[in-house]
């Protein structure tokens, strides 16, 4: 084996190095009273530096095509790394609470999941992709169960890992059908074989069956309907920083992986999967919105919101084009900062209100904490797609990608986009329910006035800057568009 090929995997190699450094630092600081703070600073600085090799990495291939990375994959790695850094910053107050002095495992698990996501979006072979998926999923279950003081956390982890195990089995079943039809697991080779099969031949049924099972397994990772049942319970039971990480970083990696595999591997079968995807998108956006309206617990509320947002992200895949890849990546970028702003506020309110995360706890929130209320409102407006925030532009681009990716878009594509537009109005209604609670509803026992810690302020500052700037600075979109060429 030529070990020099590892030099083609610079982002993964540097992330493994960070994981090793954090592991030995955790071991060396075992008896230190400042262990939590020292590990936090070390990990945050290393993750900040990790953005550099991700942003500067060049397209490369290694190990005979097992590892294949593109400029777009490197852009997504940069976004996921930045999102992980925000999670690490906002999680620090939670880690420092009583009973959570042992923080090393949190950082090692979160870095391990990020490594798995890197492998997912840089895989050129189904075996590599599956290993990356499991590398991301198994540590994630440990993160969900990390709050040892709450039984609901263990219950959420059990639901997550059981559903993940079943979905992995379904995905492997689908991959076995694809292998049986193509005789290979390499993406490029499978695409060539499928391109040579007549759509009217009996041979087409086996890869189509493999596609259905594979997408069913991947739909779990994206929380697409009807593979979404685990989402609300897991989001509610997991520690709030982990919920934020699960809702944005994990979803971003799975979305780009879905785009790459559907367009690159199953591109010859686009007529078979495009309408199926359109139906799933309509169901995902509609079911997510309707169930979000009924929620009174804020983390469950954000779970159904994330289900709906997953539908919007997958609209970009319908375009099956360069425009779709750009729109998807830009949407994930905007979604990361907006959603993490909401979860940062939820995290600090939970810490200062006896662990409450129900929506009623936010009644009259503006009277006692106007700054946090204002930042929460900005983030919710961006998620709803209200101009001039970045969320409006991200929704516009995915709508354009869904229609503009076709030379002559069929009627059903316009129908899917129309349903998504109608649901945008519905999402505005339920996001305004939180705004109404903060600004309009009165209560005899509002949340006390409290001072946010430095880490919370930093996380909110980064997220708010992104919400305001990403919709104005065209250079951000141009950077992503250039990577998609």
C-alpha cells in the first residue's frame, strides 16, 4: 500500500490528529481542576484551525477511487466544521454544570461524528460511504445519551440507535441489490453499468429496487417522511447542544451525500427516482409543518421544524444540476447559523429556568430579556424565509434550482414547488407562535432577568452575523457556486 495517498486526505488527516490530541489532553488533565476549561479552549482553537485545511483543500482521489473529494465536498466540510465549532462554544456552559465535569468524551465523540461525515461526502464507493455513515451514527447515539442525570436522555438514545440500526440494515440490503445488478460498489462504475441498461429491460428492476431500499435508509438520516418518527423523541431527550448538532451538522452531510449519490450514481435512473423524491418532499414539508403547529415543547417543535427544513433542502436535488448543488450547500450554510441561534437561546434559557423547554416558559420573555428575544426573533424569521434575512434567499435558490435544473420542467415539478411555497406561509405562522409568546403573551411568573455567559454571547454573535451577512454578501454565494462548477 502507498501510504502517501493519505496526503490526499488532508481534512480527514488533520481531524484525526485533532482527535488524538484531544484524547491525550483529556488523559493528561485527568486530575486538573481546570480540565473542563482547558479542554474547551484547546478543542475550540483546534477546530477553528481545522477550517483552514478544509477551505484550502484541492479535489483529490485516493485508494483506487474509494476516496474521491471535490471542491464542493470541501466547501461542505468547511461549513460542517464551522457549525461544529459553534456547537462546541454553546455547549460549554452545559458541560461546566454540576455532574458534567468529565467533558473529554463529549469533544471526542463530536469530532468522531464529524470525521464520519467527512467520509460520507468524500466517498467514491458504497463501502466507504457506509463506513462513514456508521462512524457518524454510533458516536451520535452516545452523544444523545450523554446527559446521565436524565432518564429521558437514555430513552432518546435507545430510540435513535434502534432506528439507526434498522435503517442501516435496509440500506445495506439496497446496496446488495445494486451490487448484484452492477457487479461493483464504485460510484463511477455503477453509473456506467446503469447507463447501459435499457429502461424497458427486465434488468432495470434490480437496481431500482436497490435504489428504493438505499434511499429509505438515507431518509432516516435526513428525517424525511415517512422515516422521521424517531426525530421528535430524540431531539427532546438529547442534551440541547447535541440536539442542535444533530439538527444541522448531521443533516447537512447527509443532504450533500444524497445529492452526490442520486445524481452521480443513479443519474441514469433519474426518471425513476425524481418523481418519488418529489412526493417525499411534499409529504415531508407538509407533515413537518402541520405537526409543528401542535407542539408545546420547544425542542419537539424544532424537531418538526427540522423535518420540514429537510424537505426544502431536498428540493435542490430535484434540479439534478450544478445550480442544485449550489442551492443545497447555500441552504445548509444559512440553516446552520439560524438553527444554532435558536438552540443557543433554548440552551441558555433551559440553564436559567430549572431545565424547562416548554413554550409557555417564554411568555413575557421580552420584558425580562429583550436582547435574547430579539436575536431569537431574527433566527426564527430567517428560518421562515422572511426578507431581508438570509433564509429568504436560501429558499428562493432551492425553488429556482428545482425548476431551473430542467430544460422543460414537467408540471409535477411546479406542483411540488407550489406546495413548498404554500407551506412557507404555514411555517411563518408557527414560528410566529414563539414570537407571540415572547412579545405579546403575559404571565404572572416570567423568566427572571439573567446575564448570558461569554460563550453564549460568542455563539449568538457568530450566528447573528451569519443570518445578517450571508443574505447580503454575494461573495459567499459566488464562492459556493464556483466550487460547484
